[in-house]
C-alpha cells in the first residue's frame, strides 16, 4: 500500500503554509517523461526535496495509506491542501488504485484537496474514470500535459482540469532568488494575457512562479475545476534542460 508523508504546515514559499504531502516514488507512472525510467528530469529529483522523497520511498518517513487518509479526514472543514509535491496517485505506475482513491476522496469530503497526475488517462479507460470521479466528488486531480500540444489533447477528453509544462522562456528571469526582469517587462515579453495552446485554449502561467506574494495558499487556482484556463508551469530547476526538450515539443502557437 502506498506510503505517504504529510507536512501539516509547509515551509515552502511556493505552496505557502498549507498541508502538503509526498508519496513514494513507485507511484510515478512511466508515462511521465520525467520519471527515472525516462532518464529523469523531475524537479523533485534533486536538492532537499529529493532527500525527503527518498526517505519516504524507503519507508523511513510517512505512514500507510489508511493512517494518511485518517489524517486528511481530520483536517478542518474547507482546508486547502496539496497532495504530492513529489510522487503521484496511489497505484502501480500503470494503473491507479481505485479503492485507495475512493478512500482518499471520501477523506477529503468538505476539504479542498488538489493534486497533479501523469497517469495515462488517454488510453486507459479505468484511470480516466477514476480521475473523473475524484474530481466529481471534490478532490481536484489536474491531469498533467507534457507540452502545449499535449495539453490540448488532454483538455479535449473533458475529464479533468489540465496543467502543463511550458518552455523555460516563459519563466521570469532571475538570478538565484533575485528577479532581474521587471514584472511589467516580463508580462510584455511573454504577452501574458494572450498565451494559448495551438488549438486556442487559454493558458495561465502559475502566478507563484513569477510573483513573490502569491502561493498555493493564497491562489488556489489549481484546486478549481470549472471555467478556468489551463495552468502552465515554466520549466525550471536543475533539470530544466530536460524539461525544456519536452515542453518545446508543443511550443508553437
């Protein structure tokens, strides 16, 4: 059964002080281009997060799935929380575990959980149905696109909200933690209000990637399901080059 760790108050500036979880690496599907079986590239594959993720994967941190779901059920009503800063939905890397997801969705009732998944929902009808039902019952599963073209394919399924990796050119220029690009210049450079997929779907760049005063805790966009744009995350981190190769496959607009 999937081993998962929960931090009840995250210290990550990008997420803000909300509960955040990490699931063992075996949950990551081979369909994710950043899985180690595909030569990696995951943003969680380096630094302090990797050290933490490795300990969860080895069983040195975290709890079993039942205890984890009990913790979620104990969160305050209306609590926003992010599932999986690393890892994916409970499953074997190919098939999502329907029963485990049912337990999580039930535990989340009345709360505002959200996550992202690279599990195959295009060819796997069972995965598609599980993700659809999770969203219907209030646990937001964003299906993850590899690039802007792939995001179009996923959005056409009309199963769940969609997010996608974007080329690193969409990232606000910085050096370390210091912005070296004025905010107005950044917005003008990428034409931020007019970004679309190749098929014309609107794309919103994650605000937390270019604003200091925005986090998951203050934004909540990825928890919303209806009437929202595709959310884009510019390639970043130590494996940015690998992510860029994937993201640029759908960069033409």
